[in-house]
């Protein structure tokens, strides 16, 4: 992939990540690392993000009231696990009603934009 293609792909991904994170949390609450894995898996590796990309999105969504967080201790720790790292609490994120409304609006906007873009790029298909 050329540099210009890489830049274009990054910009497209950057523009939809907030919507995708909200969609993941709508389906199921999760902690940061789990969200990274789900994004990567569901996108076939196309959205293999770094923590430095995801966490600012989570903080922005939380500051805007779209998601809420709480600390959760993983299962097994309460049962006297010999591994102290299993007892480390994780910050789990959950979508809020405001987040569901924001996601619905973002999906509407995305679908409208996708239709508009397709009208432009569909016109030149014979040029490919």
C-alpha cells in the first residue's frame, strides 16, 4: 500500500472508531483490552488498534456521558486464586442511554454519507 493509501485508510478509520466502540459496548460491556481484541477480531485484523488510540476515545466518550465505567475484579480472584495478577481489578465500560442516542445518530449520519459517497464512486466503475 502506498503512503497516500495508508493515510487515507487511517483517516477513515479514525472517523468511525467512536461509533464502533459505542456499537461494541451496546452489544456487551467490556474493559479496554477486551475492546481492542473485539475490534481486531470483528474487523478481521483491519482495526488492530493500540491502547494509545483506544483510551482517549474511551475517556472522551465517558466525559461526554456516552459511556460509564466501574471497577470489576475478574472471576477466580474471589475463589482464592494463587495468581495475584488475576485479582487485578479492571475498568469496565458500559454504554449509557445518552450513548445509545449518540450511536443511533452516528449510524444515521454514517448511512447517509455512505449512500452519498457511493453515488460518486459508483459513477466511475467502468474506469477501474
